[in-house]
C-alpha cells in the first residue's frame, strides 16, 4: 500500500481522489493529503468542516443513492468535472490547509487542552 511520498506522487498524477469521513464523520488525514498532493477531493464533508471544504470538494453525500453516486463517478471519469481543476484555486486551497494544519498549530491546540 503506497504511503508518504509514494502516495503523494500517485495522487499528483491523478485528477480526482475519493475521501470519506468514515461512519464517525471525522476529518481524516486524507482530506489534507489529497489536495496537498495537487489532486481534487471527492467525497462527503465532515460536519465540523463544511466551511473549510465547501467549494473545495466534489461532494458525494453518504446518504445518496448508489445510482446517483455511480453517475457522478462516471461523469468524473468522462471529464464532466474537469472544470474544477483550476490550478490557482487548488493551490490557494492547499496553501490555506498548510497555514491552518501544521505542527505549530497542532502543538498550540494540544497546549490549550492542558491550560
């Protein structure tokens, strides 16, 4: 299973990648890895991250019917959503993620827990 640099290289070669928040509705690492690797997010939006991800993800809600999901996936493969792949917009989102989710910010949040 590819991880780290190898995964980032594979994602960078792709246009779209799917991420889901799991049954616990969590903002998983995949939500960062995919756009930071230059790939567009496809999947559901965790409840607490709607503001961050809105307009930066091709949303597929978990409760959508399978035929709706399959149609969207087929449309992705057929290039119907390639209009989302605007480099400047994707780079801006990646930079926002880098500024918001980094070691220093994580350390600050951890310290807040013990104050």
